[in-house]
């Protein structure tokens, strides 16, 4: 027993020494890339060189945090470098893939879904982004078996909520949203889809409206949801049962209707200008999309929701005429 304890102690010592050496190597590498980045920027360096330095710094920061012994991980440094890489070259899909990986570490499935989609549709896609998205969907489905309460009957109410209740509702909404897209992506039979997905679509719409009224959902998160819906519509049309695309369209229209309904209360001022971007992105895509049912029940709810905001939107358009495209 004493000998086993000694061996265990020796192994732990060797492991700590190896980890320390690795962390020292990562720190030295980061210092070198930071110095190189300063030189490149100081010389008015090419966009691609700045992009690569920032991307590699993000990878090194991520590796360092993985091996750092601390009870709670923080990926802020890696995220900042990946976002700097995107600023340097927005055409690249690799930073989005890495941001999705970070979101996966934190089990922020909705954010991970968004970044994988952006990585897939980037001008320079990350080679395995589509496979990585498939792995995320499998992870969400496995997790759903352990978190069945998140898919149970809704208990949404507009009554006053504590901060903790809002956080829990938002977390549940994001998981259900990711689960919906995972279900559509993994579907191989049209028969049970409506029975499974329609109640979740209605629940996501109701919960999003409640959370928006409590200012618990950012415009960025709403935009991420819209982008994910557009991706699911496109993917479902390629190889999935037609009903899968219909469900994705219903979800997209429902989310857009929530945004439109909160934009204005009928006056000439936008009460929620932060929701204009996700709505505009969806409508812009809709103008170019084909075979989308613009007279479905979900679509009609969107057109009705936009009505009260027309005056405010027209005023905004008159103030910014150069941002508008002429109708085709």
C-alpha cells in the first residue's frame, strides 16, 4: 500500500511538471505571436497576416485554459482573439467554428449552432463545420434524454419573475430551440415530425415573447436564432422530408413575428430598435427565397404584427434613404 501511494504521488508530480512545461510553452508562444502581431499591424500589415496571428492566439489561449487547473474555466481571452480574427477577415469561417467550440464547452447550444452555421456559409468555410454541427445535434439529442423536464408541458406566464427565473427560462428556451433544429436535421421520417415539433415551436414563440417583454433576450441572440432558422430551411429543402422545411419556416416566421410585434406600439417611434436587425435579416432573405409559403398561418401572423410598426418604419426609411434598395 505504501509503495502504491508513492507511485501515485510520483505520477501526480510528473503530471504537474508536464502540465507546467506545457503552460510555459503556450505562454511563450503567445508572447511571440503578440509581438509578431504588433509588428504586422505597425507596418500596415496585410489582412490575412493579422487574421492568422489572431486566430493562432485564440487557439493558444484555448489550449492554455484547457490545461489550466482551475475550478471554473473562462474562455474570454480565446473568444476575444477569435473575434479579432473575424474583424481582420470576416470572410473566414474558421473563427466561427472555434467560437462554436467555445460555446459548446459552456453548453450554450444555441450560440454554438449559430456559429457553426456561419462557419458553413462563410465565403471561406471551415472544412469540417458541417460535421461539427452534426456532432452538436447528436449531443443535444443525448442531453435531451437526461433533461426531459425541459421538453415537458410549458408553464410560461407573464407574471413577475425573479432574475433566477428569467435566467432559467432563457436557458430552457435556448435548449429547446437547439433541440428543434437537431430534430429537423436528424429526421428521416416525416410522420412524427409535426407531433413532436409543433408544440415546441408554439412554446418557443410564447417564451420568446415573454422574455422580450422582460428585456431578457438580446437582439444578438434573436439574430442568431433567425440565422439558424434560415439554415434549417435551406438544409431541409435539400434532403429532408418537405414537412421539415415547413416546420423550420413556421419557426422562423414565429420568431420574426415576435420581433415585429414589439418594434412599435403604433406610434412613430420604435420602442425596440434592437429587434430591427433580426427582422430585417429575415425579410431580406425572404425577398430572395423561393417556394416559401407567404400565406401560411405563421406568415400571416408576421404580416399582422408588422402593421402597427409601419409608421415608425416609414419614418426610419425617410431618415436613411440611402440604406434602402429599390424594389425589383
